[in-house]
C-alpha cells in the first residue's frame, strides 16, 4: 500500500519534468525563429520600400519631362497653325472687300456719269453746265470722302480686330499654356485638343461676326440710300430721254465699257504688281487712275456733246423744271446723307466705347497674365527647390541603398547562420522527440506495472471484500446494541438464539471484516476506502459494489446520499472516474462512458430511465459476447456520461421512478433492487490498446424477515420476491465458498446479472449496513452473519482484465506483457510479503 503512492508521485513528477522540458525547448526555439524571421522580413521590407520609392521618383520625373515636351510641341504647332490661318483669312477678307468696294464704286460712278452725260446732252446752257460741274465735283468729293472714310474705318477696324484678336489669342494661349503646365499631371492630350478646337471656333465666330457687321454697315452706307436715290433719278431721266438719246447712250456705254475695261485691266495689272505695297498707296493709285480715265472720257464726250448742244436746247428748257425737282431731291438726299453721317458718327462713338471696353478687358487680361506669370515664377522657384531637394534625396537614397545592400548582406549571413541554428535545433528536437517517445513508452510500461500492482494488491485483499457501516442512533442517549472494537472488528449484543425461553438471555457477538465504519464516519471516509476498487473499473475490470441490510439501515444513503458533502458512492465514483480519465488523457488515453439505471422488482427488470414501459419481455439479461465482457441488459437506454452533473441528473430521474412503499419498518422502504451500471471504454491509439470496464453499484432492498415487516397482500409478495433473490445471492456465495462446480447464478435475476462479477472474473465489495438500535438487534445479527459468510468466500482465480488490441495500425506497438512480467512479479512478491506480515 505504501509503494503505490510513491510510484504515483514519482510518475507524476517524471511526467511534469518531461512536459516542462519539452515546453521550454519548443518555446525557446519558437521565440528565436520568430525573432530571426521578423528581423529578416523587416530588412527585406525596408529594402523593397526604398527601391520602390526610387523607381517611382524616376518614373515620375520621366513622365513630367515627356508631358512638358509634348505640351510645348503641341502648343507651338497649334500657335503657328492658328497664326498662319489667321493671316490667310485676314488677307483673303481684305482682298475680297477691296474688290467688292471697287466694283460697287465703279458701278455707282458709271451710273452717275451716264446720268450726267444725259443731262449735259440735254442742257446746253452754261448755268446748267456749271451746276452740273459743281454737282459732279461735289458728288465726286463726297464719294471720295465717303469711300476714304469707309476704307479707313474698314482698315482700322480690321487692324484693331486683328490686333485684338491676335493679342487675345496670344494671351489666351499663354494663360492656357500656364494652366496646362500647372496641371500637366492631371490633364492629357485630349484636353489640349479640346482647348484648341474651342479657341479656333471662338476666333472663327468672332471673325465672321465682325466681317458680317462691317459688310452690313458698308452695304447700308453705300447701297441702300445712294443706290435708291440714283435709281430714282436715273429712271426719271431715262424715261424722258429714252427715245431721243438711245443711239448716243449706246455709243457712250460702248465707249465707257471699253474705257472701263481698259482701266480695270490696267488697275488689275497694277494691283497685281503692287499687291505687296501698303493698302493706302494702292487705294490712292486706284482712285487717281479711275479719276483720270473718267475725266478724259468726259472731256471727249463734252466736246462731242457741245456740237449737239444746239440741237437739244429746246428739250433742255423742258427739263429745267424737272431739274429743279431733281435739285430738290438732291437737297433732300444731302440731308439724308448728313443724317447718315450723324449715324456714322454715333456708330463711331459706339465703336470707340466698345474699343474702350475691349481695352479695359485687355488690361484685366494683362493683369491676370501678370499674376499668372508671377505664380509661374514662384512655381519655377519651387520647382528648382524641389529639383535640388530631389538631387539631395537621390544622394541620400544611393547612400541608403548602399547601407541596405550592406544590411542585406549581413541579413543573408544572419539567415545562413540562423538556418544552421535551425538545422541544429531540428536535430535537437528530433533527438528530444526520440527521447520523449522513449519516455512515453516508459510511461506506458509504468502504467502497465501500476495496473498490475494495483490488481495484485486488490487480489491480496481479496476479490470479495466486506465493509461494515453502522448507522447513527435515531435518538440520542439511547442504548446501542453495537460496540466498536477497532478498524476491522465490532461487537453486537443480541438475544441468544439457543435459548427458547420467553425472556432470552443476551449474548455478545464479535465479527471481523475488511473495514468497519462507525456512526461517526462520513461519506468521504467511506469512499476513500472504496476508491481503489473504483480505479480498477477504469483499468478495464468488472467491479461490483452492493449494499446489504435491513430496511432503514442506511443502504440508500451510502449509495446515493444527498447534496454536497453527503453525496454517496455513485456520485463520488463518477467524479473520480472523470477526473482520472482527464488525467490519463494527457498520457494518450481517450475515454468514453455510458450509464444505465435499472431495478429488479418482483423478479422483473425495469428501466428507470424509461418509466411506464413494458419490462417482462422487452428487457432481458444477456451474457457478454466475448470472454471477460461486461454484463448488460438488452434494449435498456444508455446515456452518455461526460460530467458529474449528467450523472446526478440521471440518478435523480431514476430515483423518482423507483418503487418505494411504506412498511412497518420504514415509511419509504425500497421495494426493489436498483443497479447503476457504468460502462467505461478507453482507447490508446499509440499503444494500440482498448480497455472495457464496468462499474455496478447496487442498492439492495431491505433484508428483514416477513414476520418483522408485517407485510400483507402486494407488500407480502414484494417481500417474498426480495427475500428469494437475497436467498439466491446467499446460495451463490455458499456454492462459491464450498467450491462447487455449479454455481446457481440463474436462480434469480439479481445473481444472473451480477454473475460476471461474482464468478471470479471481477471484483466485488459488499457493504453490510446495520442499525445500532436494540430493537433491531436480531435483524442486525442476521445481516452480520450473512456478511461473515460472504467474507469467508474466495472467488478462486484472479480477476480478468478486459484488454483488446486495436484493429488499425498505430505508430507504436503495444507493450508486450512479457517485457513487463519480471518487474511486476518482483513488486507483487514484495507487496504480498508486506500484506502477509501485516495480517500476522
């Protein structure tokens, strides 16, 4: 008994030391590897970041240079195209306007001359001639002045419009160029194209608008008023002289056309030769040529007309009246011309105002341009500062790259050294894993030895052990019939059974058991003695614990108990098994548990977890399928038990369904035998082992005699069934004690179910619960005699452990019993010697 705790302590210390060493080694190796990897990752990330920044800076610089170059090329190309197109359009417009004006002036002069010729032909008087000359000179001057003014106004407007348009275009292009340079990274070539198209459309629209306005003004000025008045006068004069001057007019028109064509040819030649000269000289030459040609023609015609003046004197008199009307009309036309001049002056004022407005807007644009230029200078200064900073950054980056290269080389050396360290650590881990595997094998062998020793100790104590427990007195200061001698014996004072008198004499009876618990013993004290037997169930043995005694002696309290410290053997057994299984899981074992709760009532099996169902045929006791197997009842509900709470819940449900009735012995007397059956399965994959154990905790019904219970009717039948099953249990122990070949296990359902535990393959412990009351002395004596009878029995061969080999292949072969027999026998022999000495 003293070797077992030492062995357990040594085993626990060894396991803790091995686990601690393995955890420390793994932790140190993990920390060093993580630190090395973190440093290497940080160095590589820093290097990659610096290289990435350098590449981005170079790419950004290249893109900026390429964008600036493309922008400047596009702007210069577009500027040249716009300037060329602008100059071409202005030149074409000027040529066209000059031709139009020349044609209109020639047409008007031709008509006026033709009219004057007609009038001179009809007017031979000097006064008419003088008036006609004055009128011609006046009209010629007015025409020249008007033409000069219109040409000057047209040229000025064209020049101003061209200059303003050019300035506006240049300023707009400069402004857009600055904006595009500032926003070169945000805009692309499509923006530049759209801007150019917009500028071209604006310029074309403004140019067309100005030309149309100028054309309208000139047409209104030269065509509308003068043409209408001249046409009216020509119509009146032509109707009067149509018949008389038809032939002369045709001749004059022919000669005039010839002279005009000649003059136009000469003018065209001169205009073509002098196209590159200034516009003013070209216009003056044109006027002079036209005037000279016209005067020469007129002089010739005047000479011819003077000859025929006498012929038409009479007709001139008639036309004087009409001439006066024409003069009045001319006077009105003069007034209209003056009004037109006033309108032209007003228009000139309007144009001056517009020019002032455009000048003001031009000043604003210049101011904006100056501001943009200032901003550009600031940006250029910033750009230069950025370039200097970039140069410095490049130098720093080169230094950083050099440092990073050195650091990378050092990191590479460190990685190589770390790889060597890792290889050495892997080798060390491999060695330690081999050592751990060896230690685990030793642990398995130690566990096997422990189970062997534990079983041998239990066998040396006896496969059938009997504990006696005395119930406390119900009333204090009452005389007790039971006296406590020592831990293994007690004394009972009871009436003598050999004396047949009415007042029998009392006699002292002394009984010895494996353990005697007094009325002061607690539930914990009781379980500490049976805990080793419960451990055997976890090791793969069949274990049975049953409580025997009369009604009210404390059987149910011993097995079930209450809450807290008063909980019974069932709850404490489950708690111990769960704790031990969790501890063994660290050694590679995996346990699972299932439980059922049945009762035997009137020789009928009932499932207390399924109350109210039919029992007689449905629940039948089955023999184990394999040798050494655990007993079981077919079709009984098995529930998994993975915690103490689950077991307590199962027990509470079963207790509520148990058959309990009131008798003369007790108000809540148990009228059936209840059996809590816990099936335990343990698997160790590495060892290739599978353990199957079972723990049967039995609470027997009261063993009092029929005459003492006072039962009748149904209670009498229950009592007879109880006594029969208890008598069958006594017969089994009698046959075992007499070493009979035939053991009557099938005489009752109780013995049939417990046969694997009572036949020598299992381990059995009996609690005899007795009452210390004097009135219960006789029943106590009967219970103690039955317990002594059981205690005298020997089950023969040792208990059989239910161990199987797993079918699947595992990493480690299971430890062979042959490799462990010798140390187990030596320890067993020493233990047997100590036990024998203790008994002596």
